[in-house]
């Protein structure tokens, strides 16, 4: 399974707001003039190891030189994480991977969540289904999940990222750690759309570890992740990640694009639609996200400022929160990968404000899960 399904998303256009706000505020690279002079004869879907390669790809997909002049300064470097299915025992200690068991320090304490109100809401939904069903399996699932939601439970291990290997692949965000490993844990049993409940209960954790590592099997999660597949009761099927440097661009739901293109197609729509879920890699470190639904940095900024944006027009929202939105950095995007069992049906995004990233305070990271359909 290599990537999420693309949607027939709403189309957006034009660039006056983007020019007025200053597009370079969102980017990590300045725009060399010579990039605009080049031409391209064929479209290539990446990786884009230089801005010249990205420029050629845009022009070949039909983007005008004027539009490319606006888009190229927005390019952000990222590390695409291409996956290859592999037995966990065959993946080297400390290598980047998804699924299997994490590599941790010997004194590592497995992260847990507290009793969860979201989990209880899932149980109530299941009860609604059970009212019209005679399936005993569903009744058993409800009983087990209700007990599990009411108690402390371990989080499932999702992925680990070798940050040194990623740094070797190419330069990412200047504030991204270049040593150690990211370990991502999450409540895969209840699969919440947010990683934190209103009372502060953390339903995911992103942990930065350094030093000597040892592989540690998961404790029992309290509910099987894949039914009768005992080998995967407490873990995801494993696959190794290969880090590949590439430049990324914001899509039509990203803050720098949406306010400028509300009434017409955004300039790189054809280019974006031609990307094979970016190098067949739904998973990436840094860069721009592939938005399935709403723009996320505006929503995160609104939450922090405790502003209800439901009744506001987008340009009003952007004027109010556009500057704060620039402070959010996407650390990770996790999604479909090479395996024959699991399908996340969407993407998981890990965000953090830049000041917390610089302080290496990953307890302040936020998780958003956007469903594919």
C-alpha cells in the first residue's frame, strides 16, 4: 500500500494576497533569478534535489514563469521516507522504520495514556451499530474496548526515525535535530483525530532518544490491532524507511496558497496531481504536508489563541492568524506504507511550534489525523 488516495478537492486561485503578505515568510530558501530563465521538455515527478530541478518540473507541468516565481520561494526541504516491507528482525538496530518494535534506551519507560473520553465515545458509536446487528464479535469488541477506555493503557509504537541518517540524506529544516531518533507512539486502538484530549490526556507521544539502543517489544495493548493475526496483536507490520532528500511545495489547502487562490485553480494543480504521493512516500520528515482536509497551522493557531473561527471568512482568519501560523513546523507525516495488512485510511501529521522545537521540548508536539474519505 503506497500512498493515500487523492481527492477531488476544492479548487483555489490567484495571488494578490500572497504577494501582499510576502511569500518568502513561509520558505527556507531564497529564489535565484536564474531559475526563472530555464525551460523544461518533460515532466519529472521527483525527487527534486535542487531548486533547478523543481523549477524545471513546474514549467514542464504547465506552470508559467510568473507563477513559478511565486512558488519557488515557498519550497521547503524534506526527507521523503520510502518504505520497503521487511521482517523486523531483519531491520538493523536504530534504522528508520515503521511498525515492529522500537529501539530504545535500556531504562526506557513505555508511554501510556490515561482513561480516555474519546475511547468511550467510540464505544457509544459501536453500540449504535450493535443495536442493528446480532454479531457476537461486535458485542465482544464493545465490552473489551469499554474496559480499555476506562483504564490506563500503553500506546502503540508507530515509527522510528534515524535523524542522523536523514541529515546525511540532505538538509532539512535548520532547527530539526540531526542526532538521535524520533519515536512515535499513538493510540491505534481508538485512532483519535487529535493527539490530546481537552483535559490534557495525551493520546500520542513523540520522543527524542539518544545514546545506546536496545529493541523492546510492546506490552499488551489490551485489544488486538489486527483481529486474529496474533503476530500483529500489539504491533504494526514492519517496513524499513529509506531517506531521500527532496523539495516540497504547499498544496491548495496550505496557508500560503489558499487565501490567494479562492476562486480559480491554483497554479501548480497539474503538477501536484502528477505527484505519486510524493515519491511513493506518504511518510516524510519535515517539508510541506499533503493536506487531505483542512489547513492545519491556522487551526492550531486558533486553538492556542482560543479563537472560534467557525463563523469567519478565510481571508479574515488568515489576516488574524497568518503570522502565528508561520510558527508551526511539520515534523513528521506518517501514512500508507509497503505492507499487505495495514491501511491507515489517511495521514498522521506531527506539528510543533518553532520555539518548542528549538528548545527540544517535544512534549509540546501536536498530532492531527486526517481521514482519507
